[in-house]
């Protein structure tokens, strides 16, 4: 059995590689900072790869599998620290090919800047070139989109989340853009085959034989979760990466050389089912991004105008306040009128573009005080336009417009506006059953407030800008 060094070894690809070769009976060392849980059976070399020092001094390895080199400098630091090794395999990326190359991309094709990957791709090129200049027998593997068990990038997991919540999926355009995937288990098998067969080619594109459209990929993800996908096509001119985990970039790799060594790959539906089963028990291990909320935000901004309140809209605000709050909690018509007269610029209204009516609003008073007190509800003279703290006095959404993200968008737009004005913090009070909602909006719960407004017990919530 061989002696292996795997860079990383704790997250997705590097973890899968370490696990694979441990299970094959090899002696596997991993080089990482020791801040995460290690794969059972590995031997940890605790060091930062940017500052390895003497951590590898005098050590001999049969194979180095470098998963975490992203620059030429990182390659040089590792090579400078290694004492002796026989094989070196670097996991690179298909990002090294300019999008202008003829497709499918071949290993001999031009390398250069790709406008979708920018410095990530050019840094990988530099890493490849440094490695081959110093160790010409190294092997370089260029995968497309990797997926599978342990994927901490929010790609298939995003679609799984949409499926599990029975959400309609926002599909880029008509969903015909094609993508190419490669399961992380197939990557491990291919590394093993390289070491076994020592092929003459030293640079390999890898991937599934078949490409798949965005729409069909989403359908497979929903199927893996036991659901059926329904779609809304997003035809407008919006940056796709705001609401979808892949760029608007249709490309594929020529994998002829890979297929000669490994003609079979895991079917995509099977791999996605494995990925789903892993994700169900490991949701906290994925770096999530707000793709779905971003799309809802875009739609909301299309349908509503966000602006200051006009004094002519005072009656609308009063009526909406009375609809949304019980009498003991609602701002009185008199106090609402005075508040709008004195601090209209601290209101943010969402006006339905179709009807011209206010669908919701958020309002507050700025101050330099740091603790919420009930007097802010009734005394608009406490307003200090130069204050750095906002006492939020009401978030109101008409019942006809609820459950569509409008409240979240009001908080988001208000926060953006007030941060630009130099505010530092927003404070509000809410009842116990509203705490989870405000936590989702980014607030923190400071515990039970001093407020006794309306004879209720309130939580004080804080949002730092």
C-alpha cells in the first residue's frame, strides 16, 4: 500500500479523496490547519499551507494529491517544503479555458482569462504552469462542475431546499442552457486509475459523457427529493447569479482521454440521490446563499415602488395601522399624523404600482439614545434627524400582500437607505411569536424589553448596519 499526502482533507473534494484512499488501505496524511474534524484513519500534519515551515521535513511520499492549490505561489511553497515524492496529481479546473475557445474544450486548447471565472481561472493556470515547470511528470485534472456527497457549495443543495419546501423554481430563461457535471466519487476513481496505469497523457479533462440542460438538472434534483418541479421562467435581463447557483455560461469539455481510462461514470440521477441523502443529515455543512430570496426581492421591486411617504397618504397609513394592529398596540390617528408631519423621511412605503395604493410601510424615529422606550411611540419630538440609532415603531403589511416577502424587502430596503445615511443600529420591540421572523431578517434578540406598550411583554430586537 502507498503513502499519500492530501492537501486539505476536511472539506468536499479533499475530504472525499482522503476518505477514498484510506478505505483502499493506503497510509494517508493530510495537510491542514487542524481546525476541522479529520477523516477517520488519516494522519494529520498540522500546518497552514502558506506557512508550512518544517512540517514536511524528511518525509517521503509515494503520491501527493494537491486539491487546494489555487496559485503558482501555493504550488511553489508546497514543492519547496516536500522532501521526496514519486507522483504528484493536481486538481485544477475547466476555468483555465477562455470562453472564446471552440467547444468542446480540449486539453491542448488555448489557456487564458475566462470572463466568467476571471482570476480564479488565471490563478489556476499559473499553478499548473509552476507545477509542470518544476515537475514535468505531474498529472493535472480539469473537472467541470463537481457535485456529490459532501458538497459544501450551495448548488444542488439549493435546489433540494426548494424541492423540500415545495417551492416553484425560478428557471433562467427557457432552461435550455447546458451544463456538465462530474461526481466526486468518479474523480477519486479516476485519480486511482492514473496511479495504476500511468498514462502518457498528463493533462485530463474529466466529466460525464452527457450534458444536461438546466431545466432537466433541476427536475432531477427535485426527483431526488421525491418531488416534481414546477417552474417560473425568468426572461428579464437580470444577472443569473443573483438567483441561480451557476452563471449564464454554456460550455462542455472533451473527455475522450478520460473515457479511454474510465469509460463509465456515475449516472447523474444516482449521484444526485446520494447527494440529497447526505444533505438531509448535513444541512449545516453547506455554505448557503439567499438565491431564492434574491429572486423574490427582484420580483417585489418590479411590482412595488419604495419611497418616502407623502403627507397626502396619511389616511392610508392610519387605516393600514388599524387593520394590522389591535387597538391596544396600534398608533393612534393623531400620533400617526404628527409622526408623518415631523418625520416623513423616516417612513418607507411600498406602493403597489398597479393600484397606486400603499401595500405596506415601515417607520421609525432616529435618535442618539441606545435603549428603546415607549415614549417614542407617542412623542415625535424625540426625533433627532442626525441620530445614529433608529427606533422602529412599526412594520405593517396589508393582509392581501402577506407571505410574499414584502416585509423582508421593506426591512432590506430601509436598512440599505439608513446605512447610507450613516445610521449604526435599528431597534424595535416585538411579541414573542414574531421573534423568529425578525431573526430571519437579520435582527438579534436582546431579551425582554423595558416596554410595556399595550400591556404586553415585548422582546427588544437589534439590527446592526
